[in-house]
C-alpha cells in the first residue's frame, strides 16, 4: 500500500511539473493568470448572487442553487485543508513557476476548482448544452491552478469532485 501511495505521489508531481513548466508561453501566461480568478471568491459569489437576484426564472433558481452549492462545498474544503495540511507545490518543488502573490495556506483541495465546479454544475444540470462552454471554463480554472504553481493535480481533482458532488446533491435535493 505504501508503494502505491508513493507511486501516486510521484505521478502527481510529474503531471504537475509537466503542466507548470512545459506549457509556459507569454499568451498562455496572461490567459491562465486571469482565468484563474473565475474560481475566486469575488467572481463566484457575485455571479451566483447576480443570477439569483437579477435573472428571470428559472435562471434565478439556478443562480440560487449555485450559491448554496458554493457555500456548502467550502465546508469540506475547510475541513480537508485542516485535516491534510499539504504544502503548496511551489514551496516543496524547486524550479516551480509562480506568479504574483502566491498563496501560502494549505494546498489540498483546490478551493478555486471547488468553487467553479460548484458554480457551473447547477447550470449544466438544468441546460446540458451549456456543458460545451462551462466545463472547458471550469477545467481551465483547474489547469490554471497547476500552471500558476499553486496546486497539484490531485488537489484540483479533489476540488472538482467536491464541487460537482455538492452541487449535484444541492440540485437533486432542491425542493
């Protein structure tokens, strides 16, 4: 079992290094530096509140579902960050590319990835054709977190799983 965990950890680090160092280009730097903010607190909270308060029905309902899922999804994120205090990759892997003001709190799981997946899931559940636009945006946020040196792939996978699961549960249990 220990060998399997070590092998998964090496694979996680190798994939991180590939995304963080092999893809760097000037245009990609700008794109991913800005796209990452779609998973940030300001954007996700304002988007879900705006949809809830300003959009016509049924879109306002999806905005409220997204806001509830966003709030609920960060409970397991906070617990996980306390339970598994994993250092961010730029702090442990020499040569990691980072950008302005890298975060210093714990890495696992990715809160930005959790947020964006909890935000898009209610809209995709309501209108599956939106998946063609929203899922690539959410995946871009996840990739940006690795690209910026802030998260391992497993952090992003855990965040996507938590965000999607909590949002799907929110939609399924919605009265």
